[in-house]
C-alpha cells in the first residue's frame, strides 16, 4: 500500500459497515489482502507503508505481528457476519512478507481459513524479495496452502539495481524461481523500467533474464518518483535525472513486444500472463470492483461501495486491535458518480475493457473519436457486446482516454 | 517667526497679498510626505495626537506603493514677521504617466519647492517636473532634504541644483523632514520669496480644476484654484469645456480635513462638491465659471487625457467577466484617463481593451482590479496606437495588433517620446547601447555635475512600453532614472508578427514590431511557447509568421505516455483523487483549436520578464 493515506470520513470504532455495503454480498467475489509492513532496508524509490527493524526499535512488533493481524481477521468475520464467505483469493503483500518466518505466514493463512474458509482452487499469493527466501521456506509456504509467489526482481542489471538501492544479487532470482517451482508454486516477477541511467539495452537484458526464468506472470512498472522518497530528493537536487516519459514509453513498447513474442499476453496495462489462467485473480478483483478485506497497517479494503483504510503505523495498529477497536482510520462511502468514475478508471486498464453497456451516453459518444485517434481498438468496440479496449498506444495514454470517456 | 499662527485667515476674505500657493516637486522617497507632515504640525492644523505618518497619503494604494497618485491641496496658516499668511500646499503626482496632472498642479501655484534627497541628488522625473515649473515661471526654492543622514552630501548636490536652476549653492535650503530642522525657515522663505497670486476680483469667476477625486460618500470632490472673481456656496457653476452646469452644494478648503467656507476668492485654493458621480464631469484642466455670469474665455492649457498604452485585460475565470466590467465602471469614477471597451479574443475569451496614460497607470489599474475587486487577470502585451495608411489611402487606427489591416500598407506611423535619462557618467555607454537597440535617436547630452549626465533621446513609445525601464535599471544597477513625454509620431518600418499553434492564429500573441526585430520576436515567442505548452496527444507545430510568410518554427512533440495513476495496490481512492485533480487542471486550460494551453502559459508568455515567467510556469 502506498504510504500516504487519503482523506476520508471517520470510520466507526467497531468497524461496522452500512447495510448497503453488505446487501447482496454473497453474489460478489471475496478476497483477503494481508499487509506485512516490514523490510530489511528501505529502497530509495519506495513509498509503501513499510518499516525497517531499526525504525521500529528492535523489531519486537515484528514477532507479534501475525498474532495481531489475526485479531483483525477475526474482527472482519464479525463485521461481515452473514455476508462472510470463503475467500477466492488471498494476497500477502508488503513490505516484505517473507521477512516473517514461514510459520507466521502459515498462521495468518490459517486465520483466514478459520474465519472465512477458502474457495476450492483459491489463489493464495505472497510477495517475496529474492534474497529473503530459501528452498525450505518456500516449501513450507506451499505446504501451508500458498499457490503463488511474486518476486521483486526489478532488474537484472547491477547498475540499475544499485540506483534502485536493491540489495539482492541478480543471480539469486533464477535460483529463487527454481526453488519456488520445486515447491509447486506459480511464479510472478515484478520489474521496474525507466530508472535513471537505465538504457534500452539494460531493459532488454532484464526482460530476457526474466523470461529465462520462465515465470507464469510478469508485472512491469514504470518507475514512479514518489513524493517524500529518497529518490525524489535526489531528483529534486539534480543528483539523479528524472525518469523520461518518452524513454518509459519506448521501454513499455519493448516489454510488450518481448513478452508478447514469448507468449505472455497483457491482461492489464502493467501485467502479462502466460495464458489467462495465470492472470492474478486477486488484482483482477481490484480492477473489477470486487470485495476484499485488507488486513494490516495502512491496508485498504473495499466492500460493496465502501472503501476504508487502516491506521498506518504498526504500533497504532496493534494498540487499536489490542483495545478491541477497529484499526480503520477513515473511510468513504462511494456515491453513484464515484462508482462510475472508478468503474471506467479501473476497467479500462484491463484487456477485457469496459463493456460499452456500462458507459453513460457521454462516454459512448467519445468512443468513435477514441477509435479514430488509435486509442481504442476498433474491433472490440463493435456490436452489442462491445467494449472499450485500449490499443497499445491507448495503454500508454490511458489517463487521456479515461478523461475523454468521462467527458472531461 | 512663530511656530503657529494665532488667528488663521478666513477663506473668501483673504486678500491675495496674504496668500502663497506652492507645490513640492520631489522624486519618490525623497521625503515629500514627511516634509508635509512636519508642515502640518508646525502650522498647528494637525495636533500631536491626530498626527500619523504620511498624513496626506489617503488612498491605500498610495501608502503601500509609496506613490502619490492623487494630489490634494492643504491650507495652512503661517505667521511670518508679524503677519499671518495663508499657505496653500498643492501636492503633485510624482510619476511620468501623470505629466498632465502635474502641469495643472503647477499652473495653480506661483512657486515650487524643489525637494531633493541630499544623499541621492536629483532624478530624471524631478528634473522633468522642474523644467515644467520653470516653463510656468514659478519661483523655485531649492531644498536639500534628509541632511540628518550621515550619507548626505549637501555641498555636492547644492552645486548640482545651483547649476540647474541658475542660483548660488548657498541659496539651497537645508532641511530634515524627519527631525524638522530647517522647516520653519523654509516656511518663512516661501512667504518671503514666492509672489502672491494676482487676479481680478471683479471679473466673472474663473477657477482652474487641478484635481478631481471620487469619494464614495460625497461624490466627486473637485480641487480648484480661483484666478478671477469669486465662487460662493449654492451658486450655479458651469464647466467651460462641456457647458455642463451644476449647483455648488459645498465649497471649502482642506486644512487638512475638508472645511466648508463662505466661498473662495482670487488666488485661493479649495474644493467644490456638486453631487456629480463621475470625474469625467469635472475634468482636470477645465475652467469653472458662474453659469449666470460666465467668463468669456476659458483659462488656457486644457487637454483631454489621451491614452498612450493599450492592453487587453481578461479574467482568468471567464465567468468573472461581469465582475471585471463592474470593477472598471467603479474605477472609472475616479480616473478620468481610464478608457476601455469590450474586446473578444479567440484565445482569452471576453475581456476589455484598456487605454492607459502609461505603464505605471496600467500597473496601478491592474493591481487595484486584482486587489480591491479580487479578480485574477491576464493582460496582453502592452501596445501603442498605430496609424496605418493603406495604399488606397484609407487610414486605420490600431490599438490592438489584431486590428492590423490585411492588404497593401502604404505607411505605418507610431508615437514617439522625448526621453530624459539621468545617470552617473560611467553608464553612458550602457545607456547608449540600450537606446540604440530600442531605435532611439540621441538628441543631446549634458553634464549635471562632474559625475552625472543627462541624456536626451527620441524613442518610439512602443520600445519603452516593453521592459525598457526594467532593462535600464538593471543595466545601470538601479542608478539611472527615466522620464519621458509624448513627442509626436513618426513613420516606421513596422510589421505584424502572428503566432500560430497547429496552424491556428493565437490573437493574444500577435505583436506589431519593427521589421528588423520581427525575426527575433518570432523566434523568442515560438521558443517560449515551446517550453510553456505541455505536450499533447498529437504534435503541435508553433509558427511565427508575417502574413503568409513563416519566420520561425518550433515543435511540441506528441506525448507518448501519460499513464501515471498508481498501477499497484488497492488504494483506489488515491487513483480517483488523482484523476479528479487532473480534471481540475484541465479546467484551467484554454482551448486553441484542439490544443490545450494552460493559463500559466499565457501569463508567462505575455509577461515581459521571460525568464522569471518561464520559471514560474515550470514550477506549476
Ligand atoms: N533620515 C531621513 N529620512 C527621511 C527624511 N525625510 C523622509 N525620510 C524617509 O525617507 C523615506 C521616504 O519619505 P517620504 O516622505 O515617504 O517620501 P515621498 O515619497 O517623497 O513622499 C521614508 O522612509 C522617510 O522616513 C529625512 O529628513 N531624514
Ligand atoms: C508492494 S511492492 C514490494 C514488493 C517487495 N517488497 C519488493 O520490493 O520486491 C510491489 C512492487 O511495486 C513496484 N514498485 C514499488 N515502488 C515503485 C515505484 N516507485 N515505481 C514503480 N514501481 C514500484 C515494485 O516492482 C515492487 O516489486
Ligand atoms: S523491499 Fe519492496 S516494499 Fe520494501 S522498501 Fe523495497 S520496494 Fe519497498
Ligand atoms: Mg509620498
């Protein structure tokens, strides 16, 4: 979770949700996100809600974390009550979840299982840093019910890893992937492109290295200079150049070419999978407006048109739960308008696109000109079952497309 | 020599011999207001408790900017050598744009105090006003002020003043407005040296208007100096330029608060209230007479204020247009020189074309509109008035580059000014370079003292309205001062340069410039816009053109990637807020054809300070 929390309305202390949010819940899919807010070191570009042991004063709270988070899972069960149902997806993200002993992650998954149950064939992912996993640890996770691991590879080029302040040895990535395979886990790799100093060739090497690991899924993100990060300071002072949009566009196109040629199809602007069955269902639920409960400090949740987010600091989080209160910091109840905007904003990023029937007249009117400008695919937009689907150019100019669909 | 006169003389019953009318000619900050404060105290018309600094600078804007825009007249009693006199101190506006108003104030006086900061020496604008006073045959009393300052060099500047007005250095009085030293002596010298007014008490009344101020409560307050005859309360007066008649609701003197009197006689200075609501009905320079027994001839020197510099003012938020109109209507009540008419710009929407006396006038009006009326405005580059004669002999007056006629032009005439620059002699070369670049013609050069020179130039007004003063100041490290006065017109090789975005002309960026500078202007503007216009989904060519001929071009490349919203995680709220923020940003864009141009780009491109503007825009 990015670390700046939005403004919102106060959230009730008992975490209760309006009836409107719970109505019809059983017809909607349900997922659980578990945020583990710890990292060994903080990377210069990262503004996720995460803390190093020194920041937390010795890391004592790390040991207690699984137990604390389990309290929130329990609370979630109570709040949802009759609307509670088995989870179709579980995603453990961070931070660096694999800093916790595999036993803790297993215990967290057990808590979810005990409270909600898991759907048959549920997708259970954990993020992992390549240098925080061992063959035994990964095997233990698989045994506990994890089905998928997402490694933060970022780059295969040492100079780029250094600019990103990544500590892992690039050679460790293929080994970590092999261990995960051995354990029977699906594998995804995260890449970042457009770091200061990264050449187009560097990027090609990273893509090739990623493909050499034969992952099931690849996420490739354009480096964002997030406010308040060390990277932002370096860019502001001029010690590092700001990422260049044109360069990032070229790298996006290269990624799409290389991944496409290797049999990975895009299903979301920054995500490619080897066949639809390998798309990340948990993330798809975010973009399709599904329900999920976010457990952990700073985690975001969405249930039936209500979004809320937890207090950020692990200590405050633990105190809230210890006192029997909801850790929610604030929430917003989406209006019709908000939901429409989000629907267009999120679904348009998917390869399946926004079904034309979901668009308001103003949005429908914008479609032909977006097709003419080469931003929406002509074929997909046809017929009664048509959808607004981004072309590759459109994927790079998705913000403009969304504005035009929303009539701005 | 008493500090206070025991029994002040009553207005309308004061013999002219006991009246002295004077003004203070001074550059900004040389201490006029402070000296006036001391006079108000010494003559006893403002007591210690009521005293506040800069007493006479009533309008906020004057106090803040340290500029006296509107003059006032104060009547003060003063006893000298056993006789009580009435001294009328007439405050003159201190800036080039108000030369005409200055000339009318001077015409109301018999003498002038030339007040010069003893640490600075005389400035160009003061010199110009001094020459005006000398042409009006006023008695000049040279005074060096701020002698209490350690940096004061009274001996040096006494020499300079003596050289200028043809007196002896020891004739220069030395005062400190701050400590009051020498001020009593100055008041005595005013009585002694300056002649009393003369006029015919039995002739039909003639009074000259030297100032006219709109007051929310009382309507227009008109300041006059009576030349002949007498004006009395409740009589019907006539304005000789317009023949309009009004009833005199109130007549009186300021001392310094307005005090009604039984009238005003020969040589006296005071105010009139007739209930009119617009200073245009009571114009500076006009002659007031009795409507039943009118004078045969008006006093000389009346002139309608003539706007010299034009600029388009547009509300940044188009829906503020009615507010802008109301605000201008209000300002107009107090500013006879302000002229405006509605104007539409394809790029900027609805606004007004406004005529100003000069650049300071423009700045003051703009600032008042923004501050007093809470408006956010864009102003287009200031332009002067061109007379364009076509080959078919048709003449077109152009106050806005967009009015420049298409077709065969035979001749273009532009206004010219006579400019005076005063500076230390080390800067002669620098100043000559600058004036040369601005198409100036050197008319003459004089040494005011060993160190300081006066340079006289004829320059096109258009060259002065565009950042000339800033340039002069920065190239002379602030030492040069400038004054200018309109001096006819001349034919010149001028062309109109247009700026096109994606082939569409942007009227706000058109300019009329000298042929030799057209290319530089085109390159500069196209370059500036290239940096200011954000990349769009398509390529945006920027061209500068004279007619159909392209003289410069730049290109804003098409944007390839804008997808910014966070691509990971469940914080959808943040994504949506980002989108809403972008949408807000789009509202501040003006559409030029299909091109979105941010307001900031217009402001920055139109501002004269290219670099600072570029910085500002880049930060947004
Ligand atoms: N030391 C000193 N400062 C003065 C004197 N007269 C005016 N000043 C200062 O000079 C500045 C300008 O004075 P002001 O009366 O406003 O000048 P104006 O612009 O001519 O009206 C103010 O800061 C005054 O305090 C003086 O005789 N001695
Ligand atoms: C929750 S993060 C952290 C996962 C794990 N701790 C790691 O760093 O390997 C998930 C992914 O977001 C991406 N990411 C984080 N910060 C980013 C930034 N400033 N710009 C672009 N991508 C970023 C990285 O690819 C990262 O792997
Ligand atoms: S390891 Fe991942 S979560 Fe931790 S600081 Fe680095 S990028 Fe952020
Ligand atoms: Mg003053």
